[in-house]
């Protein structure tokens, strides 16, 4: 790197500063891809390097311009390491997606405000009891109750027509089957 460009950049010439930045751009990109910091992207790390580069150019002594490139590189490395220390000194925030001792994630253990767990459990118990009592019926009673549940305003008529039975007898059989269900619940 030419010393006259560094002197102009130190004196505030923006074009010279851009030349200095351009000359270190490859190194900056390469170094920034080595670091994977929580909350930082590559572009953020590049900005840290460029700030350190500008600060280093302004703090150069005109007597030591021969070693200026190594001084600028060292300043950028120190700035990146300082950012690393800042990030690593803070504990990582806890994640709700982390697994607990039970194997479930913490998110799955949170109570859902839209659901009432107690009523859901009771509803499931009621469904289980109904299913168990439905299994106590004979196959003919199950078929009849199924027709009635699927179509309460014509299911019994369909059943009577399908099996050639008297409608009143089918109604009586339905009442007996429902009473049997109620008693087993």
C-alpha cells in the first residue's frame, strides 16, 4: 500500500479512505466468515472491521507508515475478538425449544390459554365411557342406534324399510337400546 494514500486518508480524503478500505476488503470478508456469533451476521462483522480500519488509519503516526498495513490488520483482528468477548460474556438465552428431562420441549409443556385441559380430560373420559357402553349393545342394537344417530329424522324409517320391520317395533327397539346405553353409563 502506498504511503501517500494513507496520508491522504488520515487527513480526511474520502477517496483515499475508500482505496484503503478496498485494499483490505478481501481480508475482511475472509475473516468475517470465520466467526459465527449469536445475533451477528457477516455484514455486521464487516462493519466492525471497517470501523476499526478507519479508526486505525486516523491513529497512524506518519513516522511508522511502513508498518501501517500490519497495524491496521491487528486493529481489525482485535475489534473482531472484542466483539466475540462481548457476545460470549453474556449467557445464551434459554430456548423454549430445548428438551427437558422428560424428553418434551418446554413449549409443549406450556398451558394453552385457548384450551381448558380439565374439561378436555373429562370430555375424553366421557367419550371412553360412551364407547365402552356402546360395546355392550348387540350388533342389531348398534346398527339401529347408528341409523338413528346418523339421521334422527328418518333413520328409523330407513332401518325399518331396509330390514322389512314394523316402524313401531323399530322405535321400541331404539328406546330399549338407548335405555341400555344410559344404564351402562
